[in-house]
């Protein structure tokens, strides 16, 4: 049967390090005050997958969830979507997303980048409508699909973060 490895630890020694720049684990975050959509990807592979919709439960439970996510998924970078107005000016939701990103970095020690997420929820909703899903089925998938769309765009752009949109008071 050849050299088939049965132990994942043996296989892991043969795989490239996940922390190398071209193999980093990235979590895309579609920030919301009630639900947070999460997608994950490995840089270098370039494919984002929906991960989960997390329903917020309070600061201590949220903190535990995101610490566990970062550890279990070996996240090297978070990309938080910034809702930016058509004019390019950041919104109040942008300020909340930036505050969340700061909290996430302080909590996990994982760097956060921001990426313009304009139209991702609209695109996700359109996709789900075309799939002829019920309202309940669409709601269950919307945020993680929006996170996947945003993270895919981030990966495709080759971005190392977003050039700063204009602040609300510019």
C-alpha cells in the first residue's frame, strides 16, 4: 500500500507550516450588534468558506467564543468588514466595527485588518433569494455568506488591509 500515513501528527510534520505568510489562516468577520457572520480561509489557497453565524451573548461569552475560535482554527489574522457609504465615508457602523476590531486584537492577540464590505449583505441576500430558500433559511445563512463574500474579495484583491476610507467627520 506504500507510504500511507495514518496519524495526523505525522502528516502535519510533512505539511508546510500554517504560519508561513502564504499559508496563514484568516477569519473574515461580518460584524453585527446581534449576529456576527464568520468565514475562514487559508491564504495561498484563496478559497473562503462560510464558518458560522455567532449570536452575541454578552461580553464575557463573546470573549470566550472568539478566544476559542482563534485558538481552535489557528487564526493568524482577522479581516473585519467595514460598512462604508457610497461616497467612501465611513458610517457609524464603521466606527462600531473598528471598535470591535480593536477589542478582538486586544482579546486574542491576533492582528485585525479592515476591508470595505459594501454590498456584501445585499449580494448574499440576492444569492439566497435566487436559491429559493425560505425566509428562515435565508436568515440562518445570510451573515456567514456575507462574511464569505467579503473574505473572498479580500483574498482576490491581494489586500494587506484597506486603504483608509474617509472618517465620518472628514
